[in-house]
């Protein structure tokens, strides 16, 4: 999708979109040395607010730490860059993309100890990632022939650019087979995650999601869903999920910052439950969007006003 924002924050200042460029010899371009975030700002009862901003920026710094990448800004400065990117572009709601990367630091795989990352933040409008009617009617997905990245290879707890080579294989294969999205199994062939979403299954009223050990990104939407579901009195189990459990689920949904909460109506061509958005999925969706009109009670710091 073509993205439009007038101003992009790059290394400390907002600048016109067309000026925010990098050199072809950038380390990240050659070796994949980038870490990033995907965050949403919503038009809420408290004005335009960024959802769980602090925790997203913590995850950005965690990702950078895993790769020993030095981000030459404080967390507070990055948070302010996010707020400014939304406010200065006059957006009421937005998708935000902070990205730290090794730029033109010279060739050679191993960066110098004092190498500093470049940092950019873009904010732009991005509506429903999996299509407008997906939220209600659900999507068709298929289990990918590609496994998710193995533990102790490329760590999936870091949201790094390179991880998305795996996601591209999964998502493009899914599209070739006519699915909206692909579901990956981990190297032990337990259910892991979507190309860019965490997964939840519901069977006999109990909610299941793969644990951190299944090569997932520890998603903030996943954490939000777990928190809201428990608040509503549901039992949530983080446990290993076998492939066939996808076929036997009463309800199945995917979640992520861009995706939000999207029901799955078929998996590998097999109907999930009644083939429509399930009752519990609907309740969780309502609780999710209720956070932005004040009908769902949440921690104060989950909504960070842009000004
Ligand atoms: N897994 C992957 C691979 C993702 O790219 C994303 C989207 N960031 C998620 C899960 C969901 O994470 P979050 O809810 O924090 O956006």
C-alpha cells in the first residue's frame, strides 16, 4: 500500500517525506540490521492517544538490546517522536512505524563498538490490514509449508527486519494458494503464529494461545487480549497447540496491532466452528474497541495522549 505522511521524524527532527532517505551502502540494507515497532494511535474519548506506547518502545529497546544495537535516543525521546509524528501530521488515528537501523557505518558484518543506529518514526493512516469486512466475516487461512524461525537461530522475541523474510515466505505462499494469511508451525510443528499476527483458539469456552516458547513475537495485542479475556472471567491457557486443534476449534482468531482482532472462518479449507465470527470472539472484539470509547476499563498508561 502506498503510504502518505507529510512529515517523517528522522534522527531527531521532523522533515518532509521526500527528504527522509538513506544511503545504498546502509548496513541494514545489506545485512538486515534493523529493529522496529508497529503501534496504533486511536481517536479516543480522551482525544488522540497512542495505545500502549511505553510498552512498544520498551520492546523496541529490547529488540535493539538483543542485537547490541545502540539507539542514541532515550525512551522518552522516542515516545515524544511518536507523539509528534501523529500530532504534526494532523492525524486523529494512525499507524506508527518506529525503526532503528545501522546506516552508512562502513562495510563489514560486525559494526564498530561505538556505531550508532539511525532512528526514524513515520505515522500514517492505515485502515484494516486484512480488509474492511474481515473483522465481521473472518478470513480464510492456510497452514504454511514454511516453519517459523527455530529457537536460538534468529530470536523471535526481537522484532527485527530480518524476521520478516520468514513472514514474507509465509504470507506470499498463502496468497498463492488463495488464502488471506498463512499460519506457521514452529520447528517442532506446534502452532506458532501468523505472518504478522498472534493466534487464539477457543474450544468449549476455554481460550488457548501458543506460549512464548513456540517462536512467537510476544505481541502486545496478544497480551491485551489475555488481559481483557481474564477480566471478563474467561480461562486463558498458554500451551502447546497441535495442528489439528485448529480444525477442531469452536472459534479461532488472529490479532496484532495492524490486524487488530480478526476471526478466522476457514483453515486449510475447513470451516471453523459455525464459519462465522464466534460469540466469544465478538465479545473480545467489543472489549478491545471499548478501550477507545471508555466502555472497557483499562490501566491509565495504556492510552498516551499525543498532546
Ligand atoms: N507476530 C508477528 C510476527 C508480528 O509481526 C506481529 C505484529 N507486530 C505480531 C505477532 C503481533 O504483535 P503486536 O500485537 O505487538 O502488534
